[in-house]
């Protein structure tokens, strides 16, 4: 991509970030945490300031891969009347990129699971916008190609994403179960009830949290209402591909935040045509028509299962999802 087109792509992606930020109730005081000084972050900061926000930009090392968002205390809590209000209304957090993501050195905050840390921020009245974007890459050709892919995914119009979500939601309305079938014919059955969400309905109904690039439709479900077996690559974590689309109690005990059995709590379907199916990145969750499973916590996603962590695993690209109506009629949803 030439320099002019790259600049246009950066500007469009930044505008999408700013429009997402504007959806939160209060965005007067914003903290942007980025890894490095990519032009995307400069555009975001400038556009937020153009809209009247007070913006602080915390630039971390480009090669920093610790997932370590600020705590409520670090966001300069100040007294307001008899209560306390954080000095930041909105945290825009550049998440670590790549398979080497690790938590920060042990501290009181870092010993908590990621979902618990998000919950602490939400309970302290901070809205959260997490953004996945490449950084810290020493191979220029790969870096440029990945950045181009991410910029396009970030800029996908919200209206199109919401329309695809409504189509899935409408098809699944009144269904008694979801059937997931892999190319090998393996079957996972998820029985109703569930809560159907996308990024925006969840931010309005569950918690003021958004994750970009958008978009994804998901069914927050009960692990007690799932039948099947999952085969997961030994020792793998986020982004590895399963070899069948099913779940077995106890098989995933070795994964973070998942002691006591395989607690599958979400079936997710990607909505973004500019998010390729790349299981080693977060894009597999957003890739149009592709299916993944969420494990651990779903209390921030519309469900009732509370846990210290939430993470996703990609199902094979051949996986299909069907909504099964009360009369047995099957409707393809992914």
C-alpha cells in the first residue's frame, strides 16, 4: 500500500475508534495506552481532542507484551462528595499483540485474572475500549501486511456489522438448540436458553466494554447445557485450532482460569469480512462466518458464569452452525 493510501486507511481506522469511544456515556477524560507511536494513535488522540476530550497518551515500549491495564487506583481516583470518581472516564488500551503475551510481574493487581481486573475497572466507573493492533514486529514486510489487514478490519462500517448481527439473531430466535458440525462430522449441541449479543448490545446491557476490531455475534450459554467432546492441541492457549467441534469435561483443565473442567460458556460467530481467519491473532473471533468457543467467564458477556478469566479457541474453518427450531427445522447461521 502506498504512503497516501496508508495514510487514508489509518485516518479511517482512527475515526472508527473515535466513533466507538463516543458511544460511551462519558468521554471527557480519556487515557490512551499504546505500544509504540504508530500514526493510528496520534490520529485517535488528535480526533478525540478535536471533540473536546481531555486526553492523556501513555506510550509504552513497542516491544512491551505485558497485558497490564492500569488499576482504578492508578487512574487517579479523586473524591467527589462522599464517594470517589476515577480521574479517567474512558481507557483506550492497546492490547499486546502476538502469541508471546504474558502478564506483568507479580503485583497485587497482576495476581488477579484478566476478567477480574476488567470488572474492577468497570465497577469504578471506567469505560473500556480494548484495541488489538500489531506492534513490536521486526519483519517489515509482515508488519506492513498485518497492519493493512488490521486497519481494514478496524474501519469496517458499524452499520454493516450490526445488520449481520441482526440476521443471525433473527434466525436463532425461538430456537431450542445450536448444532456445531465440523468437517469431520463432529457435533456439539448447545441447548437454550442463552443470551444473544454483539459488541454493542453487550456494552449497553452488560458492561461498558468494547473490543476492536469489531465484530462478533455470540451466544452466552450455560456449560451444563452443552453436549459433546473437544479435542484441543496439548499445551496450547488462545488461538489454536481444535480438531473437532465438541466439549468434554476435564479435558481443558490445564488452560488458564479453567480449573475444574471445560467450562465452555460462549459460541461466537464472526461478522467482519475484512478480518481473515488467523487463529494466532484475535481476528479469528471476528472473521465473517467462522465459529469459535469461549471458555471461563461470561458474566460480562450476558451470561451468569463468573470466573477470573475468559479466553477463546478457534474451531476448524470448516465448522458450520445451525439453529434448530422447536419443530426440528434447521437454519444455517454460520
